[in-house]
C-alpha cells in the first residue's frame, strides 16, 4: 500500500530512507512529478519499469544533487560543464557518455546516461538525504498524461510506489529539455521546460535531431507519448461543425470557443506561454475526467515554451 503524505522534513527523511533501502518514491520536481529509485540499484530501478509498465528499451533520467555527483556517473566535457554551471539546478537534461557505475537497466543498454539536477527544494533535499543519485521518469503509467500533482500520480500508479510525497502543483508543468552531446556538438532531443533560445545564448545555434522512434536514445522520444484517454486532435482554429453523437472537450490557448463542447479549458487568457505550459497537463487531466470522446487542442505559437507544448500535443495526437 502506498503511503501518501505531505512534504515535510520528516517525510522527506523517511522517503530518503526508502530510496536507500531499494524502495520507490514519487516526488515533486519543478517540471512534473517523478517516480524515483536508487539509480545505482538495478533491482530498485527495475521496479520503476514494473510500476509504470514502461518498456525496458526506454532509458531513464538520473537526478543528481551536484555537478560533482554528475561526474561520478558520466564523462563531463567542458561544454557540458558550462551548461551545468549556467542552467543547473533547472529543467535541463544532458545526455553524456556514461561510466561503468551506472547499471545498464537505467540507460536501456546505451553507452550514454541522461542527467539532470532539479531545482525543486523537495527533490534536492531527497537526493541529498538519500546519498545516491535517483533515477526518476515521470510518475505516470507509460505513455499517459504526465503528472503535475501528487493526485495525478496516485490515480495512475494504483498503489505501486512505496510513498508519494505531495508537494503541491509543479511550477513549470512540462518535462525538462534534453540535449545530447554527439560528435562534439549539442543537439536537442526533446523540447522542454528550458527554452531553446536561452540555451543558444551559451551554445550558439542548435539543431533538433534524432527524433527517436522504436529505439529512443533519451526519454520522451517515442512517437506517441503523453496521451490522454480521449482521442486528441491538434487544430489551428475551431472547426465549424462537430460530429453528432460525440462528446467534445476543448483545450483553448487564450479564449473559449463558440462551440457546443462538454468542457473547455483555457491554457492562458493572456497568451503567456509559461502559464500555458504550467497548465497543459493539468487541463488535459480535467478534460479526460470529464468523460469526453475527443479533445480538440488549439495550436500555440512555436516559440519559447510553445515548442515544448506543441511537442507534447503532437505526440499525444498520434
């Protein structure tokens, strides 16, 4: 039975003890909630895959509490360290050549490991108190909507984790941006909570490459992902006609549509992309709970955090 508990110094200490003992803990980060286990304990990591029903070919992100800890897990180049120094802690994941200490199950047998230092104080405290890096994909059932509240994780994982730490809604609401160092150059593997424009101030122009598929090299690269139960369709503007006999939900960018839908949610009335990203998964969860058959999702501008929003919507719609 899962222990569902508000975050406090005592509960985080208890969660850290569970991690050290080979258990699994759901915890908040600034992006989404993660399902964590000791990244150096292959048996504990295997439990993550079991709880999520996640295929073993999909690698995990390892969360660390310092650049020094990252160096114990991967070969950190000067370019990677510059990015760590500038953007860690924060929503940036770096895919780097791994060291032998990292179990193959964490990396799906790849020679690289994905590393991130979260900025959420509960996540950082948990990793430090556990005294070990923490492997943690999003705390949802595989392929489903990401969790931005503890209750989202509880509803999807059905008692699988040993503990869920409730730290309230997440601040950013979409997963981290993922960069890989390939042949001496950084490439974007997944748009996320750190906008491309900010990264390019450090790296110069970046390319988006290696979109993944059946064999991803980082989390979040599968063609269909982040999906609600209802069918999702991305639209540029409200359609004039809806099919009779179907219950529609509507995910609007700035204003509700003049359509007879069962439920509509607005990402940001002011068009603020940071607010829209923070609301994305929580609003999709609400539309799913409303029992609609189809969710019509308006496209948002593909700049800044809009790239991450559109990435999630396109993958959910496939």
